[in-house]
């Protein structure tokens, strides 16, 4: 056995557990941990400008690829409280992330010492496990448990708080004798899945709702194969978007009040059976439950048993990892295919394709200032199938989800449930760390972009190139739209005459100067016909300088994006596509 500091043991454990990508800010109370990382050399660290930004970078890294676990590191006191929004975003979307904080000495914890806060109690509601480690000998076991919990059942974040004297203490530890704890995930039985398949095949118009649990399980290929064998259309949720490519004939569109397709909602309303796999029945997906559930039966498969029945009671609930359930369903489907006992759903699929080819929102506008729909049309043209999009919340994200195209798992990275403004830029940097060869394109409104704009400097410092499309209407657009019901526009305008940048024409903040001042490249676009050249230039700049490139698009100030309170009552504020020319980048259109 070797005698070493607890922090040296902890860093060795990180490497053995396969978590070697860290984001954070050093400080006095966490310096021993930083010294251990330096001595070890196997953990890459990216210096953030704000600890919340570091937490979103770690979150983005975790979401970028199967098996990733990002690490966020900060000192005591406000560093931990700055991580809370990041923990919330990860917990809400079932993302594994390890947060490590420094802490005052154990003997000072009850004395209101400088930057001493009970971060364990603060973080507990937003983590699977939060612990202030008071005994040096508990450090290896705490890290071991943390990794097991992050990976078991419904994934999620953990926080480990390390008093500085615990970090400096020496313990006996042998990394060769350390083994990760077994991962625990429920698995559906054959009998359960037979009942689920029986319910599906008894229906005339069945659908598969594919949730983010399928992405988390790395089971998108199994989903597509199952859908193809059964010949049953798939409705991905926002968190499951990409589990089946948008141009697959069985991808029937997204359903919901905001991030949905007209054809997806119409197809869902025609269904009589739904099997949800790895999804939560989130309220922005379902709308009113009476409308959503009327006339159809439901099977719900989820890794977390208490998630089943939380929103409404299904006809059959099964606690299972999405990957395990899909493997079992595939085995049964293949058997029934060989026995020629599967129903023929080709007519139902043709109906869904008919709707997918005809029910589109218009995108081909030539207005100046630019209408946002045109931006997404040009993004579809400019960025290929391998593009990874990163976004969080606002009219930009809602319209993007209605009009952009995603062609694979983890190609749409979105803080779906928490939706914290400012998440997009740091998360995109984490995604670049996690997938350095990918083309990463972030999408923000101007307010989301301004929230953590300082993190652009991280991309410049560490050469983390991506394109950030900022649609600027100098408004809190989503809030302004929601205030329509109150007959007001209160505290939602970001516009002002910028005395240093008259070229912004009253739109306020000069994002070009700010981005360039932070070491990045930036382009402003005011005419829709200039968008293709701007995106080409952004790709060239990104390739040449290896830094984030901002493409700011000046929008009309007032745009209402399609949304409603029921899936059969979405308000369409703009013209709808009447011909293929009205929506030229739609996946499927009629001539």
C-alpha cells in the first residue's frame, strides 16, 4: 500500500473511472486538488471565466458522447453556489456530471468561516448524491459511490465537497486494488415486453415516442431497427430528437405546444396507441392531458420506476433501461416477423408521410429586417448532416426545433427541462471538448448570448472552435410573446442607442465588438440574401483561427412563433407553406 494525500488518490480514481475532462476555476480552498491534478498529469483542465460557466461546460461535455462524464471544479463558498444552476440543468435532463468543491477546514464548518457554506445541504435536492467528506479515509469510497450513482438507474449529477484539511491528509491507498462499483439498471422481462408488444400490435395506428433515455442508453440504432421491423412511425421528444434521423420515412415529427411540427401533432391526434420509451411526458410535449390521452392506450417504459404514473397512469408501465427494453422488444419483433404475425402498417405509414409532406410552416421570407424563419432555412442549407446543434431556451430555440433538421443521436444538445439562459455558449465549448472533430453550431437569442458571453474567451484561449448563430431582435422575445395575454410589453426590450456603435441602429449591445474583444471572430448580417455567404465565411474563419465565430443576424423586432396550450390548438401566427418553394428545406414536400 502507498501513502498519499487524499487528493492524489481522488485524481487517480478519476482516471481509472474514465473521467479525465475537467472545467473549473482554482481557488485557495481547492488548490490541493489542483496540485494533485498537476502532479498526476492525466486530467485535462479548461479554465472557465465563471463557475456556472464551468458547470455548463462539464454538462455539455457529458452530453456530447456516450459514456462521457464531465467534471466541474471550484473553490469553497460562492463557487459551489455558482454551480447550482448547472446541477439543476444536469439533474433535470438526467445527465451525469461530477462537481467537486473545496471547503473550509472541518473544525471551522460551524464557525461561519470565510467562504464556508453548507453546500451539501444546498445541492442535495438537485443531485443524486451530495456529500461533504469529513474523514480522509472516506474519500476513495465517496468517489467510488459517486461514479456508481451517476451511472446507475436514471443518470444524474453528484457533488463532492472537500474540506481543505481533508484534501491535505494522507491515507493508505492502492489504485491497483480499486475497482469501479457495478452499475445497476433495471431490465424488462420477456413477459412484460410481450404484453407491451401485444398492445401495440392490437392497434390500428400505433406510435413510438422516443425519449432522451434512448439517447442516454446509446440505443438509437436499436430504436430505428425496431421501428423498421414493426413499420411503426416514431415521434421523438425534444430530448430524444435525433434518435431517428429526421429524413427517415418513419420519423413522424415532434409533438408539443412549442418545439413541434404541425405534421407531428396531427399524426399524434390520429393515433390510437402510444409506447413511450425513456420519456417523461413533459408538459410542453403533452399539453392538456385530456386532449393528449383521449382515444389512445399507453405503455410507458422508463428506467426510474417512480417516473411511471407521475404525469398520468399508463395502461402498462415497465421499469427498464431503454436500451435493455429495446433489445428485448427487438428479439420479440424478429420472432414475430419470422412467424409472419406482425400487422401491416404500410397504410398508416403512408398517411403519416402524406402529412409530413404537406403540413409545413413557411420559411422562405425575404423581409428586411430578417424574419427568423429564413435564418433556419439558410442554416439547413449551410450545415450538413453531421452538424451538432446546441441551444437552450427562448423563441430562437423553439423556432429552431420547429425548422432545423437533426440526423443522429447527440446531434441536438439542449437543456430541455431547466432551460437556463446563458447555458448555450459554455455548453457548446464542452461539446467541442467532447467531440473535437464535430461541426458544432450553437443557437441563441441575444439575451441568452449576453448571459455568459465572457465564456467566449475560453474558446479563444483554448482553441475551441464552433459557430454561434445569434438571432438578435433586441427583445426578450419569448417573454414578450407570453405577455400578450396581459396586454403589455413590460421590461422586455433590450434596445437602446449605443453611443459607441451607431451601426447597431438602436439594437443596443454591439455583439461584434464584444466577441472580438474576447478574442473571437464575428460577422453581422442584415439582409437575408447575405446569410449563405456569412455562414461560408464563418466556417472559413473557424477553420483558420480555431476560435468561436459569432454570426449575428439582425431580426425584425416583433415575431410571434407558433405555440399554444393544446396540441390540437397551436396558434400559427405566420403564413403557412402552400408550395414547396415556401419551405424549400423541409425534409419532405409536395411539388
